[in-house]
């Protein structure tokens, strides 16, 4: 009689086993498959590298920045071109080092992105799953509220909210979060409606689980992959919206080195001192591109049809 040799934990065979012995093994194996799918996309890896670079810069901005981001030298350092002594990317109209301001501005960008995702994604997930699972008048009421928010252009609604709340980075984050949750609710509702009458949901009901437990423990986890992809793809739009508010003077206020506000202050010198507005614009472009590439890679990796091929 042959004896089957047990698989070594975390070996390739253990990770790819089609009969996992525990939930832990199933989760680790699924994560390994997703990473394999993701790592095959070189552009997705480039996006991941850009985002990890943004996080690294935001954490160590005070170490990497060669100068003070809010203090300049109007007499000796005003509007110096890139490559000047001690100023790799030049200086602005206040004699401040643009590179240092970009490095510190990455903290504000990351602050906006993380807070909007933390506020908007859970709200959209809750509204969408409750609406899709409950149906009836609950679904009708929640979706009509969602439609009201979707009826307004995101930037216009954010401008109205910031104008009502007052300028500032915190109010800008709140306004962007309020305008960002409806698409997440739509996605979560669509995902919920595809399996709310599935056999495993019926089995959970027969075991006596309450609707709250079903939505929280069984429905929401199934919506997470689609929601993560959508949130990642929306990060570029969130960055652009925050930069637009800063450009209009309704976001971060001077002397904070917010990239949109830096572009606004440099638009007066766009013809002669192009680097003042171009450098923060390039930073926004690179970070937005990174989030888009990362979102595309996650979409392909988390797609069950792609993973099964």
C-alpha cells in the first residue's frame, strides 16, 4: 500500500494544491496565484514600483529633501532653472527648491488618496451590498440616492462642497470622498445581485444566519476583489481632482507644497520659467500613470476567468 507523502507547507505544490487542507492554505494559495498572474504583466509591475516609490518618498521626505520646502531665498534663488547649483529641478517664484516641495508634496498626495479610499470604499461597499441583497424598497431608495450623486459631475460637486465647507486639505478630502462612493455602490450591488440567490447563500440561511451576518461575512468578501480594482483605477482621478481643487485655491493652502497649488502658482511663468509648473505636472502624470497600470494589472490578476487559464 502506497503512502502519500504530505506536502511541505509553502512549497509550490502546497500553494497550488486543488484540495487545500485548511482555510489558511486556500487563502495563501489564492494569493500566490494572483501574484503569479500579476507579476506576468510588466507594466503592472512598473505601476507597483511607482506606487512603492511614492510611499517610500512620502515616508522619508524629510531625509531625501535637500532644502526646506516652505522657506526660500528671494534675493539669490528666485526662479533658478533646473540644474542650478544645489537645485536639481530649479526654484519657484519664492526661491524655494521645487524638488524638496515635490518630495514633501507626495505626503499630501498619499494623504488624500488613502483617506478618500478609507472613507469612500467602505461607504460604497455597505450601500451596494445592502441594496443588492435586500432588494425591494430598500434597493430603490438607496439606488435613487446614488443616482442623485451620479447626476452631478464629480469635480463640480466637489467644488460646491468645498465652497460650502471652506478651503483646506481636510475639507477637500471630505468633498472628494462624498463624490467618489456612488460607483463603488453600483459595483457592489451588481456583484451582490449575481449570487444573492446562489446555493451557498441558501445553505447559510438554512443554518440560521441573520441577514446582517450573511452580508457581512459572505457577501462583502466576494465583492472585495472588484472593489479593490475599481478603487485602484480611481486613484488617478482622485489625484487629479485634488490637484484641480488645489489649482483653484480650494484645496491645500499656501505654503503647503501640494502639487496642484504648485501648478497654479507657476502658471504665471509658464512661458519663460516653464519648470515651475511643469515639474509638479510631471509628478502628477507619473503617479497617475502608476495607479492606472497597477489597477489594470490587478483587474487581470483578480479576474477568475484569467486566473483559470
